[in-house]
C-alpha cells in the first residue's frame, strides 16, 4: 500500500514536471513529437532509476558515515554524468537497437534536473532503498506521462491557427499551465 | 429494414423536379462538336478529316489503347474542322466539329422499336461489340465498359450489380430510363450477365423511386436471375464501392477493384446502351440528359445526341434564367461547373443543373470547429478535416498514411461542413501530389 | 564585442529566460514572490560569475576531453558554497528555495556559458559575461516573481496592497508559473519585433 | 453569352448546418437549464449570468479586434455559449468582479490565446471555472441555498452541496446511512432544489436539453452516455464493496456537475475526439476520473478537472483511434 | 597565450584529480566556516518558534526538551516533543510540537504553547499541505483576537469545547474549510490532552 501511495503521488498528485518544476527544460524542449517524447521517457526512466539507486548507496555508505553530506551535490552530479556516459557505452555494445532508440537522448539527461532532483528528494523524504527505487521509477513514468500528453497537444497546436505572437514557446507554456491546472484535480488523492 | 451501406453518407435535399417528365427527343442541333476524349483513359484518335461527310453512327475516332473508347458520329453531315473546344472539364480538348445536314443513319442500325430478347452472341463477341460501340459508364464515371467486362485472369465475377440508385439530387435520367425502357435495360442486363458469365444480377434502386422499383420488380419476373433490391436513400449510394457494400455486404479492399469481391457494377444507362449496341447494332451516340434546377421553367429529360451544345438543352427547357449563377454538368454533389454553356454534351453528361446566383457560392470559410461531422459522413472512413490540414501543411507523407488515395470525391464532407471549409478541394490537391509521389516511387 | 554590450545583452536581447529559454526549472519553481525570484537569480548569478572566472583562469590547464566533467566539478563546488552560505546566513530564503539551490548545477545557463564563453575568452570578459547573464537571469526571475506576487498575493516584496484579501491564488501555484511566463515571453517577443 | 458563370469544384450543394445554427442549437438546449437556475437562485443567478455572458462577448470582441487585429465575428454565438456555460458552473452569489475575471480567463486564456474558436485544446468555460476555483476557493465553494436566496445576491444564505456534505462527512468518519439524512432526496436533486453551481443543479432540465441536442443531431450520444455510464458503473462497484463508505451510483449521477458536464461541457466539439470510438474512450476517461476525484481527491467535485484532463488526451486519442477505413478488412458475407 | 594541455590519459587523470581535490578542500574549508552559522540558524529557528508560542522564558527549552506519549497517537508518531519554558528557574508553561493526520492532505504539524493552567498561549503552524486559500488560512485564522469565536489563544480546553461549531463546539471553522479546521483543532487537543495525561497542569 505504501508503494501504491508513492506511485500515485509521484505520477499524478505531485507530478514531477507539472507540480514540482523538475525536468521542465526537456519537457519543453523534446516535446515536439510524440515519437521522440516516448524515446526520451524510456531513457529518463532508465537513468533516473539507476542514478537514484547509486546515489542512494553513496549517500548511505559514504557521505553519511564520514559526515561529509555537504559534498552531496558535487558527488551526485559526477555520479550522474559518469553513469550517463557508462550507460551510453554499455548500451552501444550490448544492445545497439536500444542504443539507436535512446542514444540521442542520453547526453541530454545529464542536465535534466529531474534526475538530480529525484536523487536529492529521496534523501529529503527519508525513503529506504526500495522506496527510493519505486519513487524513481514512478517519477520517470510521471515525467513521461506529462511529456507524451504535452507532445500530443503540441502536435495538435502545430495544426491550429495559433496567433503569431503566441506561436512556439508562449503557447506551449500556456498549454502547460492549463495542463498543470487540470492535474490539480488529483490533489489530496493520497 | 432496407439495405444501405454502413458507414457515413448524407441526405441532401432530393429536388427530383423532373421525375415525372417523360423522355423527349431533343431536336437536332445545327452543329455538334464531339470531343475525342469523353472517357477515362487515352483519347481516341480521329479517323475523319475536314470536309469528310459522315452518317449517324459512323465511327469517327478510334480507341487508342486498352483503356480507351471508340467515338461515333451522332449526326449526319460534314466535318468542318477538328479543333480544340472547351469541354465540361473547363479545359480545351480536341473535338470533331460537324455541320448537321439531315438525319441519315448508318444502314446497319436497326431502328425498329421491337424488343429483341434472344441473345445470339457469345460472351467474347458481346465484349467485342460493346467495345466497338464505344460504350462507357454512363453514370458519370465514363470508364470504358468493355474493360470492366474483361475479368482479369485468376478472378471470377459472381454477381452483376446494375446501378439504378441515382443518388445525386435533381437528376432523373436513370429514373426515367428505368420507367420507360425497362425491358430493354433488363435484356441489356442479361447480355452483361452472359458476357460476365454470372447467373445473378441485382438492380439496386433507392427507395425514393417506388414507381421504378415496382415497375422493374414486375418485369424481372420474366427474366431469370435478375432481381430488384430497394435501398434506403443515402448519398453516395451510387458510388460503386458503396453500392456493392449495400447490396452484398462486401467491402472492396482499399486500392482494389470491385472484381476483388466478385462484383461488377454497371449503370442502368450502360445496360440500356449495351442492349442497343448488341441487339440493335446501334453504337453509343445519344443519351438521356436531365435539364433541371429550381429556376428552370420546364425541368425535363431529353434524349440528346452527343456533341449537342448545352445551350440547346437549356433553351428547350425554357431558356437560361436571369439569375443563373452556375451551370453544372452532372449532379450537385459531384458534377462539374461549366465555364460556358456552349460546352457540348458528352457520354458522361447525366444532367444539366442550373443553380441561381444566390446558392452558387460557398459561405464564408471559418476555422475548423472540430465538430467531426466530416468524419461521421465520410463513406470511406477517412478523416477529411485531417486530410485537408495535412495537405495544407504539405505533409503528403502523412496524407498518404491517412489513406487520402481512398477518397472517392463524393463531396459529403464539404457538403456537411458547418464552417464551409473546402475540404474536398484540398483533398483532391493532396491526391494529385500523393499520386505523383507514388508514381515516382515506383519508377 | 565591447564590454558594455557584452554586459547588457543578458537583460533583453539575449535574456537567458525570456529569449534563450534556458534554466526553466528554477525560473518556474522559485518565483512565487519577487524576493524569492531575486534571491534565486542572484544565487545563480554568483555561481555564474565565479565559475566563469575560475574556468577562464584554468581553461588552458584542462584537456579538452575532460572539459565537461571538470567544469561540472567547478560549478558544483560553487553551488555548494552558495548552498552553505545561504543556509548559514539567510536561512529563511534557503528554506524557500530548497531543492532548487543544488539544482543550479544542472541549470543549462551555467554550464552553457562556461562552455560557450568562459572556455574561450579572457578572464575579464568572462566575468562581465557571467555578470551580465547572471543579472539578466535575476532580472527575469524578479519580473516573473513580481508578476506572480502581485497577481497571486496582491503584494509586492511582501507589502500587501489589497488589505486582508487574497490575490488570485492560481498565480502562486504551479500552473500560474507556466501561465505568467508564457504571457511575459509573448509580450517580449512582440516588443522585440516592434 | 456574355454573363460569367461561377466555376468552382464540386460539391455545389451545401448543407444547412452552419456554425451559427449549431451554436443556436446548443443555446436553445440551454434554455430549460437557464429557467431552472433563475427559478431557484433568482436575482443572483440573473446577475451572474448577465455579467458572464456580457463580459465573454465583450472580451472576445476586444481581443479579436485590438490584439489579434482581425474582424470580430462574435455573432456565431460561441462566446455567448462560453459565457453561459461559465455562469452555469458558478455559485449564484459570486461577486461580479470575480465573474468578470472568470470570463476573461475563459475567453482570453482558454480560447483566444490559441487562436479562437476551433483552435483551443481545452474547454474555455472550464478553464475559466477551474481558474476561479483555484484562485478564489472560498467564494467558489460557498453555495446559496435554493429558493430561500432568490431575492438575495451577495448576502445569500449559504449551504453546502450534497457532494460537499458527503465528502466532509466521510472524511469525518460518518456513515453513509447517517449522511443521506442530511442531503436532499434524489427527486429534489434531480429537479434542482439543491445547493450548487447555478446551472448544474437542474438535472431534469439538462436531460431535456440533451434530448433536444440529440434530436437536432447537434451532438451524438457517445460522450454523454459513456461518461454517465462509467460514473454509474465505477461508483456502483465501490458502493457494492461498502455501501456505508461510498454513496450509491444514482447519487453520483444526479449530484454535482455530472449531468451538466456530460451534456454540455464534455461534448464541446472543439475539445472532444473526432471519431465515435475516440469519443467513447473520452467519455469513459472522464467518468472514471470524475469518480476517482470525488471518492479519493481533495475536491468534492471532479467533473471539471476530469474533463480538462481528458481534453489533454484528445490529440493522442485522435492520433491513434482512427475510424474503421472502408475496405480495410475484406469481409465476405 | 599558453597552449592548451593535450588530452593524454595522464593529463586527464591528473587534471580531474587535481580539480576534484581542490574543490573538495575548498568546500571543506567553506563548510567549516559556515558550520557554526548553520547550526545557529537552525537552533534560532526552533527557539523562535517556541518563543512565539510559549509564555516568556529565559531558559533554553530546546536543551530541556522531553517527550511524552501522545494522546490517541497515530502509528509511528507515538510521542510528542515538549519544550518547557522557565523563567528564573520556575516552569511557566510548555510549547508542544503536535500533529494531526486528519488534514485535507494528511499530516499537519503545529507548535502550541500552553500556560501552566492549560490555557492556550499561542500556536504556530510548522508544516502542512492544505489547499491554498482555504486550509492555509489556519496560520492566522485561529489567533485573530478581534474575532473571539475563532480565536483559541487565551482559551482553556478544560472549559471551552475546542471543536468546530458545526460539531457542537465553540470555535468557528475557516470558511469553506471545515475539514482543515477540524484537523487543526484535533492537533491542538492532542497537545492539550498529552500534557494533561503527563500530569503537567497545575
């Protein structure tokens, strides 16, 4: 039941993009087409989960015992950057087809603040390793859900007569605003 | 419950103003201009020269390919020139222009009115005769009939469907033909059945012509294998694919021909022409044309020689009304607007419709309000709003993916659109582009 | 490019938020009030200036292939410094900005300027560039924060001008951030074209 | 022949449906609801409706003319409908200035930002309504009592909606059997003698409107029926599981904005899917989300949110749910 | 201008190690400088919260904090932190960190100050996730001394029924936010009852 609450909360109630403002850059940047947003989602879920597990262990086994938690930010970002590199290299060797699908998105993920954000949040929320993993996966899904819906809306808007001044980013942001407002309906569900 | 096709369709006001007018023979024109391309496919090649004298029914242009049709003279007289004349498409086309002198028919033509029931020719001979007589689909599509009768190898025709639907508003030429030439067209049907080697034919007629249904039902008792199927009124039931679906429940596969589901469809007018060609030796040089419109004084059905100027027909129906905005060759849904009424009647001219100025233009075009009415009326299960949009955005790849080539151009979408959007116009444009892309891909 | 235009470009012409559309997360996440927006903006500006300074100093000592990790370490260090300083001396602001302070690390502006400018230019112009961009960022966040505070709380810099009433709460909530930013960008776009 | 003829591609026959006729069809369908709201909420309803409609029309005119610099075309009635639907989603004691803000948001943000009628992905009236609900939660969640408050406006006697009573009671650990005594009977709710937004109370009148819309073929049955059916089934399942913890399905249908939403809000052409199958998915989604929000969310009513959320899914539905193409499957029969 | 360092493996390792070392060392330095201010700031925040609610004191309540088993505890939250306020060595009241799970979005945390006779001195909201504009009003609603029907400051739960008027109590709920109001009062009552159970009233 606890896990269920974590999942619902991460995907709908406090959606990582629409309510917590993490990962907004790729949300706005990679959402022109549904197909790319699906690829991005896959890459994010993968890296986010992996990064959260690794940073959780680093925090638990190194930073806390040695009382150097102030090095959290610097060590996490290095871990994430290294992880993305590693994933890229391994994927290229092990599964070229998966690399084809996710490859182009991997470098973008290093600067996706959602990944670092989730890694930091699980510490803040005092989750254990299992909860952290579930939380990371759920947030990846939440990110993907928002991204795919939004990509659909933007593909739709491309076909509409949006006024000139509003075209592009402004109308995307306002669509995101209404989407975020609609998601407020999930408030209090957990 | 009457049969009809399952998907889409609209119910435009029927306005069959000329339904009670018997077919009148139109007076001979002074001059005819007979285009050498009155059918789908390659234009025929003229075999007469300037100053040649011709008789009624004489071959004047010869079929120039597999998909092509012979053209016969509709009058007797002298060929004065072979020149470009504006036809119903609005383009200039090569035409043979003949000055009418008397009415001298080709000797072989049997001009007696007796019904001749016995079919002497074999299947192959019938097909050959139909080809020689220059018969094309008279419903408006003008596809050369002998091609339709030649079943491709490996396929088998199981059923012949005679199209007496006449789903276009206003038009009544098929309706009158069924009432007045019932026996002839039933014999014609039997000839077609023999040619196709099928033992079953169904005449599909919409329920708004109860007299025709009753009349033909009575007559069919004497003809084996032919029956009449009354259909619920719905446009575009006269579309080949829709009619097959309505009568047999089968769907012609996307990109395929009716024969793929074992069906062959011919119009009642074609069946009548086949009768005349095979039994009476009379090639196709005249047809029934409805002249109608709300402002027309005397909406009529005329038997007209091919090549007669449209102006003559209008004159016979009471003259061109003052407030005329549009003159259409064909029905209001799929017909073509004429740029001039000097245009000649061709094999495909099923009617001349006169539309007053006030109704001749589309209202102001608004943005699509996504009411989805076009999607719900499309008989082909397409999404016209989307096809228009992607064509507008020049995304032809998407247009092809969304099956724009399946469009039968029935115009139901443009008809229903509350925003007056020119849906079909864009879809046609898209089809041209996509067609070109497909062709280059094949090469 | 002269130093003055190098400095001012960040405000309107190449404003990182309104024009380059970078650093969206903190822009949206921390601008519930003018003061929060300004605080976040200045914290980012500090990191930007310092990392630009250091990177332009050491740029020749860093091999190309490890450029990015090295930059990240430098930036992350300054982020941690800001984090610690704020926690120590401005605890209220630190609490308000919360998670978004460590996230300055992944703010594309910082790494972007390091990569695009500081690693190629001398110390002085790098600092000017960082200062201009940083202040431009802060300026954008201030505008957005002020807009949201005025509309959302009926206040500006904490001073309430509509008595006891609430403002349109929508604007202090998540959707309001997207909406306000969308319209501000639209207005700036049309101003720039005019 | 000197006179020029009009030449245009087929078809040459144009249907009788125009945007205007469709919009007026909706307006006529709204009349019964309007009358019921005036009957139960009197002067307050009148003020809110007039303010909302008027400001919607004025904002559309001004934005079109001065911001988009296009020719204003408000006679198509869509602004009137948006204004009216917005008003129907508001309590009748809402101050005029809040109503005006709502109309500005509905028209300005919900509709004109995207290019006006036909281009907006979200239902404008609901954008306005939810904006107000989020922005002014106190004013938006105090409802005048029907009949009693006919002659009052801002000072109306207020009470809770049945959904509000139930939500609060259940949160407080009360039993359904106790709570049903505190709310009006099903019949009262269906007639509209109940607290709530001024248009959503009139269940019977809304059903009349639905019949008119279906008869006039302005809308099809797919969205309203699938949405209400899903609400009935999903809430019914919970009710069967524990009738003391969850209200019965009939209550869920006739209370709150379920009917108004199903008939007038979810069926908005612009923001609903294009195919019948898509519309069924859309309706089912709204129904499901509505019940989830009502039963488990913080807000007592979830119809508005549910419709907006499903609006966001419409492009994806349109992309993947296609009509059955003719000739796609070779059927012999 | 000096030439750029080549990307040889040795160079890369050396540079990255150097950069990391310098960074770690300088961060350690900054950490040590800011360690004390951070700790102070944290303590100050807590003391401020206590000072805000408890009667005037001159001791360090944080140092003398003790725990009492919570009244009607929720699982996992079975004790409350109590901060005694002393003046000249004499206990003058308590600040209690209390909670409720009944909020609109679950947990609400309050700090409530009591005088020795159980009279509520003041409260402050530490954490909540209530609906903005509704439940959030609890931060000021119940201490508005101009509206005695709402104000809980100066009231003693012993002789005042601290429930919302709708449930027969003496306190007016926040408009349109009865659930948050109930939850708030539940937390206050829990604090009061916990002290009472612990025998802390005179």
